């Protein structure tokens, strides 16, 4: 994640606000953080352990971001007949 984010920053698709959220999340202990989507917007993703989760959320919020929690490995949509 972090290497990929470096490539995206080099391409110039990272805004100042987005960079602040990403680097603060990493500094707070996120395993990785990077922009999401095509860039220049203000959407990013960070992955953190349970014990670092609150610190990472606080860091993103302090950079002007809004945290939206998602859960991995949950059952998705299915068709029942």
C-alpha cells in the first residue's frame, strides 16, 4: 500500500489534504494507507490493528477527514431462489 501510494504521489494525483490524512494515519500506527480511486479527491483507505484503530481514526479526523468504518470478510450480496 505504502509503495503504491508513493507512485501515486509521484504521478501528482494526491492533494495536500489527502496526503495529510495518509501520512498522519501512518504516523499513528496504520499498517498502510493510500488514496482510493482516481486521486485528487479526498478518499483514502488505511488498515490498522485493533489496538491502533482509535489512534488512526483520530489522526484522520485531525487532518480534516471523516472516518467510515468497513468490515472485511463479511458476507456480500447473494441470490436466493
